[in-house]
């Protein structure tokens, strides 16, 4: 049975065709370009985003009436996994752009869709979420960026940090606390805005030095009374926080699925190498010590994959997924980072060379531990739900009396 069969059997025929098309896109030139770019210490060429858009993938989950494919969450995951087998950072970053297109298509106003959606679907306007700040990553309650109401719109002031694709986007879906002197909005409530980004006196970008992971294109966006027209208000005060948190579970499962795919690709490359390389008269794979190490990798990968699939099904069907999403991301990240280390050791020095993509996948996948909730925060989230999720059932409590 194929590693992804339990996902694919839940997809429609049209969705399976999308996954196959994504595979055709990623193999060959794109895959080689990702490895070459990483080896040279630079981000992959952004022209690949344009090519991806021309294939229609930025509209993967956008409704068909707006030119999208209206694909399911499981299809989104499989497309992302297909790219993550070739490069985790590119998969994370490009699918981050796709998520913003989906939000505007599904939840944007008529004016917002008219202004942004066509250009976003075509890759001409790139948009990314901007939530994290210097003093508050996963802790949205610590958010300090302000939006002050003025005639015709809002003035945004504050700093957004660690923004994926932050160095190249032309728009941000930004969270800010409202400061409305008219009293029309509750002061201090969080709203979200679609913010056009034009560098100048009111907006500048700073890129952190991130060796080995340039393809995330991380940047800080620093706003100083940056004007945003009134029609750019996306989620009104009081609703934005809930909307943002509701998307977190899906994002965590999405990241977990890409981690598993990168580690699965590494295992395949390592097994192929160990099966063909001779040492002491037989293939490396037939040496018990190395064989057992890779067998352990396969075991943990299968366990992580099963947990990710369970969480993904919960998200897709609208079931409670708070604990499952946290568990899936924490476990998948841990397994992937460990598995990539094991694969590199099994291949020896050649595993760290530019002839293989293990070093690239390893350095990029490690950053998954920080996005969409740190591992420590996820454990805290799981622990808070232990009594509800794993405590005795009412029947067990009754029998204990």
C-alpha cells in the first residue's frame, strides 16, 4: 500500500488529478532548482510562483465561481505534501500564499474580491497573513499593532515579525487592535485588514539573516501610520480573533502533513542509497545496525502519518480538532526532525553533500517547530484538555461510586 493511499482514496477523481498535476510540476526542473538554490544559499526564484499560479494552484480551494477548484482540505494537504517532498520551505511558503487566496475568495467583501482576487489568483498580487509580533508570536492576546480610525479608513502602526514571504508580498492580511475615537468600534478589540503594501515613509521591511532557510523569505513589516482604506477591513472587531483561531487547527495539521512528506522523501532517498551502496561485501541496507535504524524511522513515520490523517479528517468534517491538531503537529515535527537526522547519519558524509537533499530538508523542516504554535505551547494546549479528552467517561465515573 502506498504511504498516501488512505488520503488519496478520500479524494474525488478531479482532486486526484490535481495531486498528479502538482507532482508533474514539482518533479524535474523545479526540484533541481530548489536544491541548487539552497546549496548556493539563496531563495528559490520567485518566478516559480508565477508558474504555479498559471497552473491554477493558487486557487486550489477558491470557489469555482471565482475561477478556483473548490478542493477539499485533504486535497490541499496532498498537494502541499507533493511539493514538500522536494523542498519543505518552498511548499510551506507557496501554500501560505494559496491560503490567503482562499480566505479572500470565501470571506472577502464584493469590493475586496474585485480589487484583489483576480490578481491573487494569477500570482500578480501575493498576500500573506501577518499575525506574529516581536513580543507575541503564538500569543495573539499580546498583540500591540494598532489601527486608528480616520476619515476614509484606518492608520496602521506597529511591527509584524516572521512573516512568510514578507520580502515579496504586495498585500498582508493583518491583525490589529482598533483605536476608534468615534466610539463606533470597541477600543482594544482585534480586527483584520487587507493591507496593500507599498514601501515608503509609512512602511519598511527588514529581513532577518536566516542561513539555510532563505526560501521562506521571512521579513518584518514595520508600519508607521500606514493608511488603509475603509473597504480593506476584513474581519470586524470582535470577530477577527475568533476567525484567526478557527484557522489555526487547519494550519497546524497542514504543517504536520508537510513535515511527514519531507521525512518520507528523505527515507526513500536513504533506502535507495543504502540498497545500492556496497560495504563489506553486501549492500549497506543489509547491515543489521543500519537496517534497524531505518526500520525505526519507517515505524515512527507511519505512526505520525496515521495521527496526521486522523486530525485532517476531523478538520475536513468539522469535528472537534483542537487537541488532535496540536498532537499531530507536535508529534509530526518531532518525528520528522529525528527521522531526517537518522537518514543523514545512515548515509554518512554523503548525506550532508549537495548530491542529496537531506541537508536542505533537515534545515528547513526544523523551522516547523516554531510556526503555528511552538512545540511547548502545543503541549500546554494538549495538557489543558486532558480531563475532557482522556478523563473517565460519565459511565466510568458512575461505576466508581
